[in-house]
C-alpha cells in the first residue's frame, strides 16, 4: 500500500506542477516574461534545492520526454511554415542553420576553453550544446509583444530556428563520441556521416509527411481523432528516423512542412489541437529540465558561465550571422536583429543531458553551463526583443490583426472549409459589407436568430456569419473579418494615390522619404508582396520610410493601386493642431516643405 500512496503522490505532484505551469503562462503573457523562465523556475522550486525538496535525477526519462516534446514542437513549426516562405529564404536560412551553427560552436568553444580551462574537445562540446536557437521561445515572445516582422527577416528566423536544431544535435553527438574516444574516423568521414544523417532524416520526413496526408484523406477516422493521430504520427516519424541513424528532428520538421502545405481533412482542428499540444510539451520539457537543476552546484561555475553567455550574445552569434547573411543582401539592421534574436532555450538544456547519458567525465559541467547560458539569454535578449525589432526597423508598424475564427470540418471536402466569424467594427467587412466573390455565405446569426443569406441581406456589426470558402484563401478571409486596431479615432490624413507599378525609389524621392537601398528598384506592388506573408489584400498597410503605404486595389493577388499616408513630424505634433481637413492639409504641406 505504501507503493500505491507514493504513486498517488507522484501523480498529484506532476499534475499540480502542470496546472501551475498553465496558470503561470497567463502572467507570462501579461508581463512579457519569457515563458521558459517561468517553467524552469517552477521546476527549480519543486526540485531538490527548492521548497518542494523533490529529488530528481532521471536523465534518461528527461531525454525521452524531451525527444518527444521537441519532435512535436518542430512538427508544429513545419506545419505553420509555407513552402513559398521556405523557397524565398532557403539559401540564407540554410547556411545560417548549418555553417552558422558550426561557426558559433567554434567561437563559443574557444571562449569556453579560455574561461573554464578545459581541453579543446570538451570546450567545443559546450559550444555545440548552446549553438542552436529556440524557435518556440522566439515566436512566443514576438506574438505576446504584438510584433510582426518584415517578411524576409521573419521567414529567415522561422526557417533557421526550425532547421538548426538537427545540426546542433548531430554536432553534439559527434563531439561526445570523440570525447569518449569511441570514434577513430577522420573529419572527412565524420562530415559524410553528418550528410548521411541529414539525408536519412529528410527522406523519412518526406515519406512520413506524404504518408500522413494519404491516411488523413483516405481513411475516415472517428470524430476528434484526426489531431491526436497527427501528433502521434509526428513522434513515430521522429523515432523511425532516429532508429535508422538519421535526424529525427529534421524528419519531424519536414513532415510537418508537407502536411501543412497539402490539402488535408480536418486541418483547422489539427492546427487548434497543436496549439495546445505544443504548450503542454513546453511545460513538461522545461519543468523536467528545471527539476534536474541543482542551484548549489551552479555557483562555482556562475561567473565563467555568464561570461560565455555574454560572449555568445555579443560576439559568437553576431559574427556567425554577419558572415552567413552578408552575401544575401540583408541590411546591417536586419542582420543585427537576427543576431540579437538568437535566443537559447530548451534545446540547449536538452542537449546538455546527452553527456550525462553517455557517462562523459564532468558531465554536470555541461548541463550547469548550458542552464546559465539559457537563463541569461532569456533575461537579457528575451525582454529586449520588442525594443530591438523597433530600433532596427524590422517590425511592421501596422501588423496583421488577429481574428476570431471557428473551423468546421466538412467530410469528404479538401478544397473548401466552413468557417464562422463575428462581424466586429472596425474591420474591412464592416466597411465594404460585400463579401469577396469566392466566398459563399451559409447562414447568419443576428440577435439570437438564425437567418439564411437571403433573409440576412448585407452583414451588420454584431452579426455572426458562417461561410464556405476555399482552404487556400482562408488567410485572406481572416483579414477581411479582422479587427483593424490601427484605425485612429482622429481625423485621418489625406492620401496620395498612385499606380503600384511605380518604382519605390521614385516614389520615395518624390516625397523626400528614405528607404533601404535594396528596395529602391522594386515596384510598390513587389514591396507589398515581399513584406506580407501570403497574398496582399485591400486595406493592408506597410511602412515606407517615415510614411505608410496602403493597398486599395488588389487583383489576382497583386496590388494595382496604392495610397501614401504621410505622418506628422514631432514638431507638428507639438504645435496646436488645426481641425478637420484643413489641419490635415496643413500638416501635409509642412511635411513636403511647400
């Protein structure tokens, strides 16, 4: 009976930790606290040196749980990535995820060798453990900060963060084998084995992804089981690749990429379920990692570990980023932001468990150093990510607003979905009222009464409508019903309309605006296409020097007519403003120097 009591206490302890983690995420979202810090803190407090006093040193369990959790997180990252985005930045992101990881490993390893007085191979192992960025943490902080990035910058970070983990894992395993003396192969053979590992992972991901699409579309599963089947299949794909000596992490990401870019049944419910699954995976992974930490053993390494973290943030990562991205026409501001946003997270601490499982001498050193590096990275970089995005000018000043959408699965349908939206003012739907031609209204709920489209007539604020729309155009429909929070209640400034086929440089010169040199040869229409994920839609806004461009006529996913909205300068804002159209006209004249 004592064993049963212990089992019940362990169940109570684990479930209580998860509840605390879920509730603490609300505080993290409200105050912008990096979520990883919250979960790690809960694990530390519950651990051996904390008030909980729970002794935990099961590295094998942590490795298994961490492998499954990271497989699901990486699958989710691929699921949300568009293939068009990958094609656009495959070169720079791929080099940054591979060569960049190696450069970061070498530089950080040399710094660790000097600071910790370790031999070369153990020092390089520390560099490999902390070389990869954490995609989950980066994009959580961007979302909670209400930030959206320029398309090229955001896509590069997205693809790099999703693909650099496999390279870091492979590099870590190879260095552990060298440190143990279990490999006598030359660096040339090691390089070939790395290529083979990646190739097996990609192949397993392709086969697993297309196989998963085939099963979802050919086999009718009981209602609600599609999302659970996909999550399980992601872990199976990871495990198969690992069993074949391939990269399971690469396989999970590629499989997610294929599923997310193919028409599949119950796609909306799959995405919604993965939102919850990735949250739970982060809570479990980071809490377990926190339980493994013994703060009393970190103190002797605290100073050199902080120095390694600062070196990584200020020298190691920036050198790798500038070296890898300079040939790809990134501006200095863009490269500076990408360098600063290289946050370290759960992957680094997870990789630090491998030396312990391999029984490497002084294995605790790797884990404790990685833990300090992650915490310093989250505290310093995590709380400044929004400021860095705005200072470097890579954050969109008018990001795409969020929208409330309900997805209803239609049996046997792959090219269309039934979706519901509340009609909220202000939104493009309340301004235009007429739906896009490719949308078919099904019913409208108005004042608690269900109406068919003929009875409802034009949509009104407060309505809740259900519509049948092509799956590939749901992102455009989202923007049609999205709340436009950028609309100011003040009197709007007049716009200067012009053909979107004009060169951006000519428009900038005409109005005395400064834009990036690489954007000058592009047309205004090309600028919209590059800056915005997916096809541009009427009402989309992008920043243009000190002004704002607005899309007014979009045909065949291309902006035909745009408007330029000039903003008031600080001097004009301090002056007593005139009212109405006359005041707006005076501000425009003052801005143009007329």
